């Protein structure tokens, strides 16, 4: 073994720091476990090394002199004494005999004191969290500046019925929605530990506190335009999806679009409305079962994501017809092609054979890498022709 591989004091401290960082030492203390002295074996010179690298072996041994390490007990062993080699006593193990010595050696005494103070304070008014703290001390220290607010928030949720409330209505000093959003990961861990199983929706992600812990969710809104004569004094309105439970009067045809300016540019059509999907429309449309009773047309971008949305919409409403999402339209607008940053994965079981083949060709870069045709790039004359075909009860040529 070369002198460079002999264990130095800084390596022992680094090894102890790794065990401190994973919480092992502080968790044992917080759980009241008696201290087991820590021993770190030392790699040092052999008898042969003392012959060939005597000065370096001596310097290494002196680096482990007990007076240099008042918080360590250095245990030794004998080497040599046979085959003509001299007998020497060399350091063999570095031992920490008490927790106080360990904290001082690692320079963490202040952190330990702060953790115990937080633990004692929390146990006084939230004993159900004390065991979690003892098992996860490093997480507590990582959030020590906010710890009392985290505990107050957890206890407030524990003590209130959340179903009629939004997260914004949590009412405890120093806590607002910015704090909750910033600390939702830590709050989720505390709430999972504190709340009974029947108050936790384990199927909801921990990042969605409202869904996971039974708060009211932000409502979904439907924005729609009357393309024909409106029975209301408004041609366009936005309403809560949960309140749009019945079909608007005199509505027989519905167009769902993803692009706002295209939605606004649709020409007048009798007994028709347009709905702005704004992304994955299926998440919005499932609130509107009356769409089963109208002529439903979905118009999205001609790209893999557009077909993925169409697939989801048709999964909800099998009678959905696509609009201007065909190969003829795509090829007629080659100067307006652009590219998708990423492509939608997965099998799309609800597409027609023609739609599925075009989606497959786009996904496999048949016409070029990641090509797409956004709906707002389609000529307005083509839009009018497609809408005329719909109103006449046939598909455009």
C-alpha cells in the first residue's frame, strides 16, 4: 500500500460526516437510543512499508498522536517483529466514545441543540409529529426556519374539515398560499403522517395538496361563443363547467378548438357554438355530458399532440368528428409547416384509420423531423370550405 492510500484524519471526519448527513446519528439520539461508540478502521503502513518509507510512516503515525485528537480514542496494533523487521506500534482504529465528542468533532453541536429545541417544542403541542421528527431529523433541520409554521399548518388541516375550503382559506399566523406552494413537499410528508387514511387520497400526487387532502379544487371554466344568434344578451361567455349542465338553447353543433384567435375568427353559423379547449380539451369536456347530444367537431393542430387530444376527446365522445386534421390539409400547407419540440407518445386507439396513419407518419418523421401544422396557419378560405361542408352535412373533399 502506498503512503497516499493511508487513512488521514480528514478522511475519518469525512466518513463520519457522511453518516451525519444521512441522519443516522441524530435519529438515534432523538429516539433515545444509547450511544454506540463509533470505530473507524485506519489503513496504515505495513511492516515492509516502515522499512521502505520510514519517514512517511513516522509522519503518518505522528498525525494520529492522541494529543492532536482530543475527541478521538486512537487504538493501536503491533506490526513487524518477524523475519528481521523491527516491531512498531501503529494506529489501527479511530474511536468516538460519546455523542458530545461526535458532535464537537463534526462541528454540529449548535445544529443538534436547535433540533432538540424544535423537537421538544413540537412534542408539547403536536405529539403526533414528534416521532416523525425523530425519524427524519435532517429534514427538520433543512426546514428549521419554517418549522413552526409547517407544524401550525399541519395541525390546522388536521383539526378542520377541508371539503368546503380552498387552500387559500387556511388561517394560521404567517401562512399564506405562497408559503403552502413553496413547502408543499414537506407539508405532504407531515400530513401523510398525521391524517387518518380516510382523509388522504393516496391516488393524488403529493404535489396536489388540494386533491390529496380533500380541499376544494379550482373550478374548470368553459369559454364559449355563439356562432349563430345568441339566446342571451352575450355572444360569448365563460362559465364554470360544473354549472354548464345542460345544452345551451338552440345548439345543435359544437366546435372545440385549441387556438384562441382561430376560435375568435370562426364565421357565423346557425345553431352552433365554439368552445375554446386551451390545451388538452378532454380534461374540460368531461364535465359536459350533453355533448353526446350534439354534432361534435374537434379541431386541433396537425401534430402528434393534436391527435393525442383528439384521441382523448373521442374516448369520451365516440361520435366526435375531426375538422381539418387530414393529410390533404397537411400537404396543402407545406410552406406553413413548423416543428414540435417533443412528440406525444403512446397508442391512440380512438382515431380513424386515416387519422391514425397520419399520426403514425408524423411520429415517424415520414415528411421530416417532428413536423406539424398549427391550426392558425391554415388558410381562412380552407376553414370556410370545411365549415360549409359541415353545415351541409358532409365532409370536405
